[in-house]
């Protein structure tokens, strides 16, 4: 889980036992959730004590996949986009929150369109407008995740489609935060830039073709685990790499690859999920990956958003790494 990382390690919520792959039954399993650094310091952006596991009810089925946006063209003029201040206070009033969220998401969609049409997500860094708008979106959702009553009043002031998107994201963040415990404010983490968005997209789709696991699920797992490979520190239990494998699990499913290599790690994750029940039963497979229904729900909610609109993948790609510490949240990446 890319928002945070250390606090969730080793946490095993209660729940009914599920069939798991041989590597799990022989003792090589470990909770594979890793960084979650974006929410908390071991999950996605917030400090929270370990809470009850989610009910295990599957999110509603995702709609058919959105077509890829038009290929880049130099003939489309670049728009001027708002550049939110990453240090500005988040509105407290639900009406103002709804207005800020609406403006942010609409601006982010336009900025992503321009990035795909005029730029090249397969090379270099995202435009500043995309980075700042995605960070503002993340900050707003994190605030709503921490304030359920305010969130409910904010949803009522959003359009139907934006309310549905907000609920999915806020619920996912809240689920991940329920697994996190704050860490020492002096804790050190190693982070690095993510590989270009379309390079990762190519790896996700390659793994999907080879193992039949939806690329959106793989993207959501990597997003939750290490914020697309930005978190490079091993977990406190020894999990490593962009998909946070324990060495024993890697030995069983890594197919001789490099645990630190993005392409190899994604193939291993697809291999593991396929062996655990995907694509027939994603909930069973994700529960094997991490024994937490809250984790399973969060991954599926993020994957559903990517399936609804591929621009949500590009937005998540630009969410930043946060850690939840005993001194409050600390952002490790971004402006």
C-alpha cells in the first residue's frame, strides 16, 4: 500500500480461513502488504489503530474497461491548468470541500488529457499541473477519509458520478488506514521516482497477457504496496521490491527473476495471484496476497476506478508517498 508502509506489516486481521497456494501452506507466506506509504506510514496516508476487518462483501462489479485515450499529437494546444498550492489548508465546510473536489477532478482530467495528447507518459516526468492537481485530489480524499461525517455531507453536494468516485477512494483509504499504526517520526525510508507511467502500463498488460490477471488489479496492488515502486525500503518483516515479496514467497513464484526488477516483480505477482485463484476469484487471490478483507476491498475499489476511466490510473500514478508517524503525517515525495 503505497501511502504508508511499516505500520501494517505483520498485521493479520481475524477472518475465515481461505484456501491458499502451496507456498503459503508450507510456511513461506507473509502478509504481502508493504509500503502503504501514501496513506499512513505503512499504508495510504493516515495514522489509525488496527481496526476490525471489513465485512468481506465484494464491491459491485466494475463496468467494462474504458478505451485508451487518443494517441499523443502535437496539433492539440496545451491548456492552462490550475496549480493548487500543496501547502494550502483543506476546506472544512462540506460545500467548499465539494466545490474544491469538483474543480480539482475536472482540472486533473483535462490536464491528463493534455499530458497524453501533447506529452509522452512513456518518457520523462508528468507535467507540473498533473502532479499538483493529483496531490490536491489525494489530500482532499485523505481529509474525507479521516472525517466520515464531513465526507457524508460532502458526497451529497457532488454530482452522482463524482460522489461515486469519491466514495470508492475515501473508503479504500479508510480501509487501509485501519491497518496502520504510526511509526517513529525519525524513521527513515528510501524512495525514488517511479518508472514512467506508460512503461509501467506496458508491464501490467504484459503480465495480464501471460497470466490472465487483470492489469488494473496488478496496478492497484502496486499502487497500494509501494506507490508504483517509489518506496524502495524493505518492510520491517523483510519484504522487498516494488511488489513487496518475502524471499521465501519469491523463491516459489519469482520464476528466477530479480525481486527488485519491476517487470519481474509484476510477473511474479500475477503468477502468485493466478495460483491463488485469480481471475476466477479475485477476492480469494487478494486475500492470499494479504490476509485482510480491508486490504482486499481497497485494492478492488482502486482497480474499479481504473477500469471506469483509465485517467484514474494516471491520477493514482501521481499520488505521493506519505507516512503516518507519531508526530503526524509526513510526505516523502512530490512538490
